[in-house]
C-alpha cells in the first residue's frame, strides 16, 4: 500500500513518511478511560436489594442482551439454590410467554448466542440431575420442542442434543404424547430436510424406551418410510439408526423386516448411504445366522471390496476400520478362495496411496487413514491368516507398515506391535528387524507409542524363540534400546524420558546380569547424576535400584553400591547428596529392611553433619521412613544412632525450616511412644479382665462343692453333739496320758477312774464348744465362754475350800513337774490350733455365704450347749460329794487325795484356758 502511494507522485519519498506519521498518530490517539457512558452504566445498574430470583426476572424483562445471556447461563445455579421459585418465575421468562409483548420475549427472535446459552443451560440441568424431570417435564419440553426447528443449524442441533438427553429421563407416556406425535408430523416430506433429520435421530433414540410390539407397529413403518426419503442425507441418517431399532424389535423381525432394506440401501446410488448400510450390517452380524452370513453378508462384502478398490476411498476407509472384525466373524463361513480374496484385499489396502518403490505419491488423508486402519487391524488379521502363514501372507504388509513414510502410520504400527509379537509366539524372531527399525525411528511419536507397551514386547521377544538366535541378536537389541534412550534424552520431552526409564526396569528380569551391568547400569547412573529433571532422576533411581536388586554377582553389587556412596552420598555437590536421599527413599520400597539398614541407613544418617541446610531438611523429611525400617531388639544400635542424630539436630540446628521439620518428627516420635505406652496399659487391663473372668468361673465352679461341704459339716456337727461322752473321752484320753502318769502313785485304785472321766468329759465339752463357736458370731461366743469360765472357777473354788489340803516339802517337785507338763500341753494345743487355723478360716468363709441357712441350727446348738453346761454342773456336784466321803480315810491317804485333787483342778483350769485361747 505505501509503495504504491509513493510511486504516484514525485514527492512520494517525502509524503510516505508523513502518511505513516499520521497513521501512527491515529493509532496513538487518547483512549477514553471509561468504556461505557453514564447512560449505559445507568441501564446496566441493578438494585442491590434484589435477591437472585428477583434480579434474574428483572434482567430477563428489561435487561440488555449480554445481561440476558448471563442470566440464562447462570440458570443451573438458580435451579440448585431454589428450584421451585426458578421454575415458577424465571423459566417462564425464558420461553415465549406473550408473542405480542416484545419485552417478555427472550428466545423468540433472539440471537444465536442466547439460544446456545439456553440449550447449554438446560443440558446441564438434565445431565447433573439437579431436578426431578417428572416434576418439570412440560417446562423443559415446551422450550426444547419450540426451538427444535430453528433456522440456524447450529442452534437446532444444540436443542436436539438437549432433547435426546431428556428422552433418557422422560416416562413412556410423556414421550408418546409430547415427542412421537410431533415426530409423525415432522417426518412428512412437506417439512424441511432438517426436521426430517431430527426425526430420524429422535426415532432411533426412543426405540429403546418401548417394547418390540410398539416398535414394530408404530416406529418401524416410519423408519422404513424415512429410508426411502428423496434426500440422501435423510436416508443415510435413518440407515445408521436402524441398528437401535433392530435391537429393539428382535432377531426374527430384523431378519424379515430390516435386513432386506439394509441390503437395498447397500446398493444405493450415494456412497454415504452405502457406507452407512455397510456399517450397520457389520454391526448386526451377531444377530444373523450362518445362512444370512453365507447368502447375504459375504456376497455384499465381496462386492463392496471390489467396488471400494476401484471407485471410492471413503468406503474403503470404513471397510479398513472394521476389516479385522469382519473377517473373523465370517471365518467359519468363508471358502478358501474367499479367504484368499479378503487377504489380498487387505494387502492392497496396506499399500494404498504408495508406489511400488515405497515412495508416497498421494498425500490424500483418506489413503493415510486406510493404512492407519490396517495397522489397527494387524492383530486380528494375524489371527485370521494363522501364524503358520504369517511369513508368506502378512509379513510383507507388516514390514511395509513399520517403515511407512507417514509418521502416523508408523505410530499405529508401533502401538499394535506388542499384540503381534504375542500372537507369533515362538516365531517372534521374524519381526526382530521391524522392532529395531521402530527403536531407531527419528520420530518421537513412534517411540512414545512403542514405549507404552515395550515391557510386554521385550518380554515376548527375549523369552521366546531359539536361545542361539536370541544370543546373536542381543547386541543389536541392546544398541537399539540405548539409542532410543539417548534420542529421547536429548529432546525436551522429559515425560517420555521418564516413561522410558520406568519401562526399562523390566530388563533386570529379562537380560543376563553381566550384559545389564556392562551396558545399562552405567548409562542409568549417568542419567541419575547429570539429568536436571527431578521426575527423570527419580525414575532413574528406581531403575538403578532394580538393577542392583536383581544382580546376582556380589562383586558387581558392591561396585554399584560403592558408586552410590562415593559419588552421591559423599559427593562434593550438595545436589548429588540430595539425589542419594532420593535413592534411599526409593530403596525403602525395593529392598528389604535388613539390606537397607546394612547399606543405606548409616550413610544417610551421616548427612546430619552436612553443611547445606537443604540436605539436612531432606534428611529430616526422610527420618520417619528410616525409623519405620528399624526393628527392635535387632536394630537397637541403629536406633540409638538415629536418636543421636535427632538430638543433635534439636540442640545445634539453626535453620528454622530444619528445626520445624525435626520438631515435627520429634513430636511424632513422642506420640508413638505414648501410643506404645497406652497399648501396654490396654494389654494389661485386658489381661486383668481375663483373670477376673477366669477366677469368677472357678469360684462359680467351686460354689456347689462348698455348699455340699457345708451341708456335710453341719450334719457331722449334729452327729458329734449326739454322740455319748464315752466316745469323746476315748478320743481325748490319748492326749491326757502324760498328765495321768503323775497320779499313778495313788494308793486307791478307784480315784483315777473317777478323776479321768471328769477331765476327759470336760475337755470334750470344751472342744465341742470351740468347734461350735467357730460357726457362730463372735459376740455370742465370747459371752458364752465367759459364763462357762466363771461357772467352772467358782465351782473349783468351792471344792477347794471344802476339803483340807496338806502340802509337804517333798511335793513341790511334783508340782513343778506338773506345771512343766501343763506348759508343754499348752504349747502342743497352740501348735494344733495353728495347724487348724487355715481350715477354720475356710470354714468361716463358707459359713459366711450360708448364714441365713444355718441360723436355726445355731439356735438349737446353743440350747444343747446350755444343757451340756447344766450336765457339767451336776457332774461337779457329784465330784464334790465323793470328795467329802473320802474324809474318813487316813490322813496320809487324805494328803495324797488332796494332792491328786489339786492336780486335777489345775489340769481342768489349764484345759479351760487352752480352749478359751482357741476360741
């Protein structure tokens, strides 16, 4: 423009710069600060006191178009907040409520922007299930159906998508009344093709909502009429909807009603109709029997193959996409000649658009798409042709696709390569050349597709075939893998590099350790120490640790571990030391705790002395993982070292971030210790509860035994009370034998027989009283024993005062000896009492549980005791009578008799004192 102006006048050289300056001045004119005038701002201003619903109604009524678009776009939010008020006040403003009043018309005559916003809003409402569709069916359907036939194709398609989504939630009655009735009217030829196209899509959508009878009676005739529409677009659209109608009608009606129409449409004059019919027939092959496949489908497929190769590449593109599925579906019904014809068709499709020398002559997108579809169908065609004929039938086509000049074709071949090698099995060495070709490809897209499943590919390639053949091809394969890694590493696609390193970890299981250590381990270590991308570093660390774990030679393992410690843990760069901590984090997941604690833990803890705060901070982040790898008591020393590092950081650390992190770990450790303490306490409480429960069970088991023992004890006590005194005397006679030796020197033979029974009887009574008092109350027993002692000693005093006692000097020794014997007897009885204390305590414990049951028995026992006491008094009186009768004897005999009675009285008093001590 400017040179032309300059050529018009001689002064163009001077005018040109002036015009440029004028243009620059026009560009640099002052821009007004406000983009809206005051009037426009007043029109856009809304009262702040209005709520959301009122503001939406106001803007839809008197607002500008941009405000209406904003309200309609915000309609889903209003429905979520208040659905009732929104559908009562706002939605009526959206649809046409009064055709005369222009202010209330929002969608009537509105622009495409408002229409699209409304369709998108209603679509969002239906997709999010914000409302119950049954509640507001008419509110939505009236708006959708009203604008379904909009003159703008984009707007009408938007409303059609909203209606198709609403059909999924509408009930059958509503669909039949509100959708099907207008559909019958719109499918007539008098309406526009756009309305008939919408009818075809709606017809295919509603077919799944009704049973086969209604579909056959009402929908199928309408569908067949649309298949005969004069517009090819309508025929093609209806032909694609016949699949859903056929599945709704059933197998029999499909064979008799729809299959003839599909065959007729497959021979339509328009290629799009033929393509739609062909795709529908292939999708419905599962509903056809062998006769239909033999007489209908196979001839149709052969005809389409011949026609597509000669005339139209569009049909060939569709055929190539479903060719593998088609061949495997018809494999059981094909003849050998037909099978060979299909294989030949596939070979021709693999070279579509290429010359014989392999150079591309046609850059048509259809040809490229056909070859890509052939790569997609390669696994299915390998199955169809059988692996035995792969070399002769499919290998040339497979090799051609792997070296195709188009990148997208090679990428498709690389994506399906792993499936092909799996199907080949032991013949996988046939495609070794193609694998190397793909690994050495210059396009990163091809390498990306190959690396997605490279683990499966390498596992199939390295674990099958003849070992000698694989050994010869190992160097080439290793070189190809390393070349691919270097090519990706030099690029900026670090995500692809990360994926490659992750996939290469499988080589530890597939390659020999020596080859892996020489070829891959050094390269992975270089990536670990030189690459600057953190995800790539972590992927390299994981792969290196995997190689280290599966290496079987101890020397190589030590060498790899030494390089980690020397170059990373003890490296001069803090960046290398950080990488070592990343390696430790990965090693905790790969290695066992024992191996990690032996080789990684101590070098990691030594970094507590690192001068760089970032390294110490990284170590503090790793401490919980290091702590979890320790197990007591085997790792007690390592735990002490870790605690020492923690204490050192707590005491001497100055960096605030490191201090915060170590305090966080310390608090966590304290919480763990507190939790362990709580766990121990809970364990002890559970043990105590179990003990109490076990003791309760034992007591409940012993309770019946104690009850039986108590009953036996009470019966034995009753029987012992009724036994004669002679039996009691015989039982206590043995204990009084030593005391009786002192009286054997008496001259009268009748006196010992008189004194011994009395003593034995009294000792028996005292023993019975003591045994009875053990089962009674303490207060009652004490009062009863005191009364017995008082009566006995008063009786002894009376008898002593009534008879004369003469003591000679030679009798003092006898008295001393008697007192000594009494003391020994008292000690013996005390020992016996101690021996019987446990039994007495057990007996008391049992009787305390059965007090209420033996109160009556105690009362009777006390009565019997009173009776026995009176009997003792009578016997004492008889004894005193006998003493008075013996006064007529000579004084010598009287003195002996007095001594004897003195000894008897002493024995009785000692016996009563012993029994009182027992009580």
